[in-house]
C-alpha cells in the first residue's frame, strides 16, 4: 500500500504548512496539496487551512512507494523511461491504490523524480520520467510546445488501406443522463486536434488492421476518439464504440472479462505508446 499513516509530535505551536515545509522537507506546493487533499489530521480531524496552527500529536497520510520490479528501458543522468504495462495507473487514483508507475519511479530514483506526461491506464508503452525537478520542468515544457514527437501502434476494427489525416476538434464532456464519467467527443466547440494514421498490415481472418498513429496534439483520449470517429475503433476499447449499458458496467467494474472480450474482441485496449522523440 503506497499510502501509510505516520504520527508526528509538534512541540511548539506552528502553522500547518510551515511545519510540513521546515520539518518534513515538503515544498510549499506539496504542503498545500497535502492539506487540500485532507491528509493531515489533528485530534482525528483533517486540517483544512494551511495557516491553521497545530501543536501536539498529528497524523499524516504519506506516500511510500513500492516496487514490482519493473526495470527502465532507458536511463541517463537526467531521464528515465519505462515500458508501462496495460492496466497500470500513472498516478494513484486515491490513497487505496495499491500500485502505480509513480511507485516504481520513486522507489528506484527518489522523491524528486516525477513522470512528465500522461498515458491512459489501459494504454501500454513508453512513459518518460525526470530524475529531478529542473529536468521535469524542461521536458514538460517540450510537451506543452509540442516539440516531442509521439508514435503509437494500435489494432483497429475493419480495413484501413490508405493513410488518414483526422482533423476533428475534441471536447471533454460529462453525460447528464447517466453516471458515466467524462467522455471525449468530436464537437465543433472543442479544441483543434490532428491525428495521422498509417496502415501497416490488414488481417482479413479477424477483420482488423495494425496501424501506426502519430498524434499532433495531445488531447485526452485523442487517438481513441479519432479512430472511433472514422469508424475504426481500437480493438479492446471498453468505452468508444460501446453501448451506454456496457460503458456503465465498465466504469462500475461489473463488466466481466468474458463480456469485454465478446464486445471489444480483447481483454485490454490494444493501443501501445511506441516511441518518443525530441
């Protein structure tokens, strides 16, 4: 379990965020986030105000990374990259998440190491991480300026026999008539998004195509939504191309493995982050 409860004693009255910074070594941003997340307790009540004075015994919910032995596929003095398995989260969803990639990174390289970009839980492949704060800032800046070229591999339903350029704006929505979480849709009010698709091989016996995909913008679920929009959803996608009933069952974790394979042709999303270049 990456989050544990640690007890500390604060001998003299001090502001909560200052104690976290001066005595426990957190940055101001980290200290404020801990308090905002309700992870600091005194007298069994969460401290809600960073400037609240604390004294005596306190309890702090702290992240303690664990390992499953995942080895980096690349490392130098500033950077490290992992081949993230499908179904592994990048960051914990909550304090009860048993394992995520940030566990592995910080277990091996310390608390200053951080992940520099996102990859869906369902997606496997290359995740680039920084060993220190300055490198993290540098790499995130490159991503924001779109100076990092990304390529993916995917198996999609149906036959694609020519290169595609999908230029459709994407909008993040929250359906009002269901309990489904946020869904991304093609919508004129959305953000400009471009995806290039190159077919590599068609498998007629299964009616699926292996494609190489180059997203030129980094929108949430961009590749999945764009391929679904052109009627070639990714094999194994439990959301895009599925009925509301099955999407709900997936989000509620009541969709059985057998149902998923029957509906999507796979037990996992067949999308893989193949390379990053800068």
